[in-house]
C-alpha cells in the first residue's frame, strides 16, 4: 500500500497516527497540496491511500477506519457515531474557525465559532467518565477527533475556555508515541501557524449560521415545553388502551371528489414498472409510506384519495416484451395480475393501470 501525505495538512496527521497505532506498514510519499494522486478525480485529494488492487481511498476518516479494521479493531456503534459527528458537525465549523484564525487573524470570532462543538465534546466526556471517547481504550474515533482538533487545542493563544475533561482527553491521546510521530512528521510546530500554506490552497469555507438560542427572553419562555406528571400518566393510559379510542375511518363513497369545507388530500406514489413481477421492494420503496400516510389521513377525517398503479410505458417495457416475444400490452398484462401476490392486502387502494387504452378507445 502507498500512502500519499502533504506537509502542514491536518488531515494527514490523523491518517499517519492511525497507521502507526494500528501497526500498518505503508510506503509513504509526501506530495504538494494540489497534486492529483487519484487518477480519476478532477481535484486534488490528499491524504490518499493506494491499495494493492489499484483502488484508492481519499477520505481521511475512511483511511483511518481502514487501518484500524485491518489491524483487527472493528469500530463499535458509538465509534461510528463519533466519526459521523466529526465529519458532519465538527469539520465544517472547524474549517471556518481555522480560516478565521490563521488567515484573517480573527481569533475571537474563531473561538466563538468553536464554542458549540467543543462544549458538546466536553459534556460527552463528562457524562461517560472514561479516559477515551468510547471507553478505556483508544479507538479510531479518538485519533480522528484528536487529529482534527490538534491545531486548536495545542495553541495556547486559541481562546477555547476552560474544559477539564476535553483537556485531559487531548493530553492522553497526544502523549501516545504514534501521535507524537505523526505530528513531528507532518507539522512543523503547534497551533495553527503550520497550517497556513495548506489553508491558503483550500476554498473559503462557508457554513450556514443556525440560531441555537432564542433572540429574547419572551421567545425563550415560549419555546420551553414542560410536560406534567398528569399529562404523562394520561398519555400512558391512552397508549395502553390501544385502538379503542381511535376514531373509525369515515365511510367513503366513490367517486371521491373534493368537498367544500373539508381537508381535501390527493396522495400518489411512484408507479412501478411492469418489466418484472411485483416484489417487496415495490412496497418498501414507495407504496408502503404513501399507504400509511393515507390511512393516517382517513383516521384524521380527511377527504383523501390515494391513487396508485403501474407504469406500462417506456423502454423497459418494450425491451421486456421483445425478450418474451410478445406485444408490450400482452407482456404487461402477464406481469401485472389484478391482485399481485406480493402486494395483496398490503395497500388500501386498488392497483390501477397506467398502460395503453383498450382497442375501442384507440384512434
């Protein structure tokens, strides 16, 4: 395996530390930040791992996870949750904070942007009361988050506040020899200064600002929802009675047409093609969710019409008919009986056809 890294790239720190910690030997090649080492990508992707098969991994977290799994350390459910949080919540905010601090000199704004994720991490460590994120041993989640946060938490000038649990966790991971080797090989020092060259080559990050707190005291009071003990007991009793208190669906007379003064709802779902027999995927993929909503709406007393059927037009139907040596209409009729066995009793609406009109209506 060949591992491509670049100096000053914070993502390369976690990858190299994961390889060392998992005991995975790779041929390491240092390239510049803009070099395209993955041949089928139109943009630079470093770090990247070239596998013996010729395939490439070019996500830092995926490479770290691959190293740990290859070393016999399969991730737990909690580990996967931390990896997802790092990629979807921490990285967008962290990227913005690093740009503000290293390239624009806005230390206060950078620290403010990092307050929510760092506070969440502090609270999580405090609740678990374990030395590492997922327990008593280092996991790939610790290495990934440590590598991401190293430029921030190793910089004493970065105003991140007093967080004892976060600081203790960071020190426990930082003293590991594989982590020290990774920092020494990729970064030229602590803090955000060694990242300037890398950050200057990256596009300006942009994240949407979300209001996490009400803007005034009145909104704060209105947003609080307090459930009393009596309300919880009433909810439990209603749940225990099952369907006894549920209203019976209103009788329906066809044709179902809009009615003034009522909630008129039209529901439909994707029409399955007729180039194969109906199967469970047709129900799960589209019909089931629409059917459940239709039943819910009728229990609410809505004037609801649910229309479903099959799609007998298109190239897929024509190709299927050619394979069978039949006309498209005959092929569609053979594939869609009036009550398909796999869908019988599963929907609240009869299956109708979207196929060609009968001969008497053709012109």
